[in-house]
C-alpha cells in the first residue's frame, strides 16, 4: 500500500476533514496547511497529486497518537525517516490503545483470521527469530476492519 492510500483510508475511517488532518500533522511535528493535505489525498492520476513520503506519514501517525492519547513526557517524537508495515501497524495500535484481542477482533470483522502468536510476531524486534514481516495484505485487512468498526454500513 502506498502512504497516500493509508492516509486516505485513515481520513475516511475516522471522519477527519482536511483541517483536522493538518492539526494532527502539526501534533506530530509537521506544521502544514489543509491545502497540502488535500494534495496528498488526491488519486495518483489527478494532475496535482503529491506523493506522501515516509517521514510525513510517520509525523501523521505520531500526531494521531498524540491526538488520541496525549504527549508522553511532554516531547513530540521525531518522525522516522523510513516506515514499514510493521511500524505502521504498531503506531496504529498505540494510537487506538488496542490490546491483542482488540486487534484480532478488527481482523475478524474482515473475516481474516490470525492467532495471537502470529499477531505478536509483527511487533517483535526484527533480529528475533519469531519476527514476521507485515505484508500489505495484512495491513490492508486491518485498515478495512477499522473502517467496518468506525464506519459501519447503515
């Protein structure tokens, strides 16, 4: 999944408008205007589409954590320069204050089954033998599960 796809999905899931998105980016240490957010939310084929880089998505995810849970030790975390699906999943877990069971419930909404052990492998240190890379399909199923939870069909 592209960073722009992830941002679009999160915006839709949580009913954020562009000004709220800009505020969340600001919480994460990236002060921007709502107009720039609008460029990131456009489809790739649109003429003024702007690619969202890892450090910018990391700033948004850090801002989402701060928006939902407040500052930890009064410092805004430095956005990572490089993101992978494992880190994105971890940041979403922190932002939503989810435990293993909560995450498994989200996956179940999509009909996607994971064991607790499989889930915990995504959050391990990459040097550990039990570490497992989070593939796009897993992250996509989690994001779609969040949509089903926060935007159920009427």
